């Protein structure tokens, strides 16, 4: 029996050494926080096109400029009212959309109607999201040396109507 008591006395309780683990955490946590890539989100303020109950107000304000820019696979289509003008900016297939001619036309409208701030963007379903966002940036402002010139910051978006197909005759 004396041997059993001796064994119990010789056993020591094991201690858990956490010092090295704590040192690792002190170094690792700041390193991970400094190198982490945080998600950056941009927020665009857009508006839904107005309903038919607001059309009477638009009819009263017939002198106001109303612009509709349609993004199609073939390029941009710009419609302007009350002058009922139509502009087409074809796309170069390998280069994508060419924004310079569109920006020049929008700048011309902004000079004619300096108080106009609204534009409606209509997009076909297969237009890439990046192209839509780039077009929103394009109609919002033009970058210049002394700061961006604001064009049409109030953007409404919607779905483009289908292209009218020409009727085939003789078949």
C-alpha cells in the first residue's frame, strides 16, 4: 500500500502553456486585419420612371427636356423631346460602345437646357451590368481638368422595348 501512495504523490498535474499561442495571435490578428480586402460598395441613386398620373404635369411643362437613352446590342439610341430628335450611336463590336459622340450630344443638350437634370436609361436584357453602370457614369458627368461637369444626375432606369421588326413582303 505504501507504493500506491508514493505514485500518487509523484504525479504532477500538467500545466497548459498558452504563452506561445498568445504570441502567435498577437502577431497574426493585426496582420490579417491589415491585409484583408474589404468590400467596397458604390451606391447609385436611381429613380423608377414616373407613372401615368404624372403625365399631366409633364404635358404642362412641354418646354422641359426629356431624354431617353436606350442601350441596345447595336449601340446607343438617344431620343429627345419636345424637339422629337433621334440620334443613333452604333457600337463597334470589338471596341464596345463609343462614348465620345454621345457625350458631345448630351453636352449640347445641357447647354440648350441648363436646368435639365433627368434622363431615362432603357436597357435590353442581354446588356452587361458593367456596361449599364458605365453608361450611368457617362450621362451623370463628364470628367474635365478642373473637375467633372454635371450633365444629367437624375437617372431613371427601365427595360428597353423590343426593336420593331420590318415586315417581310413577298413570301
